[in-house]
C-alpha cells in the first residue's frame, strides 16, 4: 500500500508539473494578451505601393508581403499608417496624381471590406474603431513632392486624410534636402518648405522628419509650433555616420519639443554590419544596371548573401534601439514605425510580419518594462503627439 501511494503521489506531481506553464510560455501568453488589449499603432506600412506593383486580396492571408488582415489581427495591429509613397523621380512629373491614386486605393480597402477596415482621420477615429474591432487605416504621405509647390495641395491632401507628411524621400525636393542626397540644394528647408511647416501646423498634419537631412531637421525644429515625428527611423548610435537614422542630439531635440521617434525594423537600420554589407550589394546592382527584382538579380543577391555571410538583425537589436531612446530621453518619446512592406526581405529575426508584434512585447517584458510603458511604446506616445498636433491646429485657426 505504501509503495502504491508513493507511486501515485509521484504521478500526480508529474501531472501537475506538466500542467504548469513554463516562465517562457507565461511570458508569451502575457505578451499576446497585451497585444490584443492595447492599441498598436505602426506609423509606416508600405501596403499601397506594394499593391500598386502587385495587387493582392489583403482581406485574407496573403502568400507575399508583410501585411494582411489576418496577420494584423493575430499580431494585434490596430492602426497601421498606410504610406502614400511617391518616389523621388516623380518630382515635377505627376507626383500629385500618383498620390491621389494611392489614396483612392486605401479608401477602396475600407469600402470593399467595411467589416474589417476603416479610414481614420483623427485620434478619436482610431479609438472608436478599435472599440468596434476594426483596423484603422490612417494615412501618411512619404515625400512632399505631390504638393507641387502649391500650399492649396497641402489642404487638398489633408481633406483626403493625410495626417503626416514626410517632407522628402531619397533626393532633395522643392521642400527640403534629403539625408540620402549629397547635393544639399537648400542647406535645410527651402523658403517654400518653411511655408509648408507653418501650413502643416495650421491644418493639423504631423511633420515627419524621417528621410530629411540633419540641417533640414534643425530648421523644422526652429519653425514648428507643434511636436514632430520621425515616422520610421532608428538610432544613429548603432549606425555611426549614417544620416538616415537619428543621432542622440537630434533625438534629444525632438523630445524637448514633445516629439517621438518611431523605430524602423529593417536590418540595415538596426545593425551596422548588415547595412554596410547591404550597401555593397546595392552598389553592384547600380553599377551593373541589374534589377534586384529580376530572376538574375535575385539569384545574385542570394549568392552574395551567402558569400558575405549577410545575417539579419535580431528582434533583441530592435529592442536595443527602443531602449537607447528611453535611456536618452525617457519612455514618452519612442514608438513603432516598422517599414513593413518597405524594406524587402531585410526584416529581423522575430519580426518578419505584422503578426509578430507580440514577440516585440515579450522582449520588452523581458527587459523589465511595465505594462504602462509598453502601452506608450505601442501607441500612447504617437497618439499623444497626434492629439497635440490637432490641438495646435485648433489654436492657430482660432487665433485668426
């Protein structure tokens, strides 16, 4: 009888032990819970241009791309800013028409699937649509080329739903200089660019300082009356000398004005070794006029990656960028600007699609961040900035 009792006891203890989740399982479950509980805003998702190049039904799980409705729901993504991306070559060559076409496309997503998507033009819209279980589709325009030198076009795009504007992209334009361009046409903002900043403040459009030169950034900070965002930039601390990311002094200046830097997930933004090696690959494509999307281009890229041991960044490195901003200026000035569907296959291990935000939350929990802090990173900070931009606009409009 005694032997049987001990055996039974061991069996019961073993069964109980199997039913207890491990600490890792419990952490993942908590992260999944928080991803569904909190609003998650991602300020840069390149779905419109992706669909322009290859149309897909994103109401279901898609074979390609980083975003679709099913994966967004799995990951808890509630408000992906649809990037109305206009390439630099459209400067003075149909930029406004292209932007309008892409906005039409986003509006059609909400029209075709009203039970899944809704256009969001305000913080109130995002909160209301979250309560309804809808995925909000606010819009940000990447490149100011569609303004075409006319402030009336700024109003036009505001009325169409644009709620942030990235002043330029890969080359200097008529608004300001680009971080990727060495021409330095304006040494910062152009005279028209200063008018654009004032106009954005007055209308209630967030100013996006991603892609612009350092001089242009400081000009923006001198002229803006509202906080600004970097919609998809990371920390230059980890990529020394690379102007596309923000250095510590710029992050401090952004924070002083109440702004927020939205961390880009792309491996080249996160890991300097990946960036430098990737630049060699890109130079080869340019020198040999080889299309990266062609069969030959893809084959060469695969061979290059193997020979050069090009390894993706890791999700822990993304968290390191978030952590760096927080240590520098506090938890109120950082958020998420993934660049999903915009950085090709360079996404880090653990953050390969919009279904993976819980993985990021789990890493933040591991670092000891509180639920309150994580909610700020997921959406609280950028929604605060957006609200303040709305308030400044109301004040400016009321003063005249």
